[in-house]
C-alpha cells in the first residue's frame, strides 16, 4: 500500500510541475503580461534647472584636450549666461585619454559633490569613458542630482548614470561643439526654461545640407507615432554596453542613435548586436540621427549606409526614421534621457511630454 506521505509529496510535485508549465506557457504567449513581470522602476530624478549666473563644472571624462579646446569650451558655455569652473585634471593626458581613470573620476565626483556647482559638462568626447563605469560613486550622484551634458563617448556615462540612479541626463553638445543658434536654443529651452510640453522640429540648416549630403536626408522607413522614454546616444557605445549592467533599457523606449566614421558593415554589426541582445522591436520607436562619414570608400564593395540601415528598420513593426537632428553635427537637439517624448513621423517632430528639470 502506498504511504500517505509519499502520495501527498508526489501530488505536490505534480501540482508544482503543472503550475510551472502553465506559467511557462503563459510567458510564451504574445501580450501575456510580460510588463507585469518586469521589476518596478524607481522614480525618475530630475535635476534643478540651470539659471543665469550659475556655475558649470567643466570636465574631460573621456578623451584629452589641449588648452585651445578648453578655451573654446569655456567661451561656448559662458555664452549661455553661466560661469565655468574647471576640473583639476581637464588638461591631464595619458595616451589618448584625459589622464588616468582615478584623475577623471576625481573631477567627475568632485563636481557632483561641490554644492557651489550647479551643472556638470563634458568638454569633449573621444574615448575611454567606459573605463570609469565600475568605479563611479552612483550613490553620490543620486544624492546630489545635477544637470550632466555631453554626447559621443559620453554616451556610456549617460546610460550608466541613468541605469544606476534614474537621474535625467542630457545628450547634447560637448563644450567644444559648434554652438549654433539651433543647438543653443534647444539647450537654453530645455535646461533653463522648461515647459510641460516642448516641441522640436528638425533643423532647417540640416535640410539644406541634405541637398548635397544624403546622410542629412530625413527619411521615414516605417510610418507612425509613438510615445516612450528617451534613451540611446552613440551607436558604438550603446552596442558596447549591451550585456552589461549599464546597458540601455529599450523596452517601450524611443531609441535614438548616431555615429561617425563607421563603415556600413560595422553599422550592420552593431545594430545586429543590439537586436540580438536587447531586441530592437521591443522599442517604442527608432530615431536615427545623422551618421556622419559612415559611407564605405568607393573602392570597396559595400552596401550603402541607407541600404544597411533599412535592412534593419524594415524588419520592425514600430515607427522608424533616419536623418533626425542628432549626431556629430553643428545643429543638434538636446535629448534628456529618461524623459517621456512623442515621435511623430508625419510631422517630423519630437515632443517632450514633460519637463526635464525642476
């Protein structure tokens, strides 16, 4: 005769196995409530707005700059009506990097910790920022939320800081960028004069350039409108962080990407990497900017940049555009990571649906 305790144990095991099978089956069904299974995100942290007369800490967390570059960055930022304070190691150099990891961290941490500094601005991009990520004091940044601005290699700092602290940071011109009227207008509007809704159209100057430079052409590969939180930046860095604790969160986000001096086969590889690791079709929309100097030499057998990009975007079911005003260009938008926005492919606009600063 079967022992009653053994029988009940077997029943329990069968019940658990059946429950597990039901859960697994449900997870495989489309729209099976996967979002409910995701961990609840902590509240977004918005930094205080920038005001005229405020102090901006200028640092070089990635590549190095010579004195003339630092001088240009000071002029650009002070033209916004603020004052610049230099990091201790802005002119440090170690190989192609702006000093050692420890030196660059000291400047980054020091600017966030200093109560008299109101914002932190990267003077340039370059390379090497990724080495800082495991050593950053994210609790310090969370405790002292401030505006943080930059792009290109600074992308890795944006993604890591946002992932670890939920602080809104700003993908915008670095100190040595060309501060055009278009770029400066968006910087001041978003950082200094926030509105509950802020509409950004594409730069007219870029439309003119599109007549002779195809990478500036605004193209809609998949039509539609979408709402989602903004994330992204330089494609090379977004791809490099996939599979790490600092990777961009793509699900239901508007993913914006740009790059420079990367041939189509490399663009193809990086977009494939993102799709395999994070899933491009999980985004709310794909917004590609200007990919400057990314065509292959005429002597090489290669797909064009547009053919390469379209191979990926045509497979999506979400709105997808290229040629928007973001990238290594003079006229670029400022994009606050983490803020909810609406992409409209017909109007060719991006609208921030909430202010990015307090």
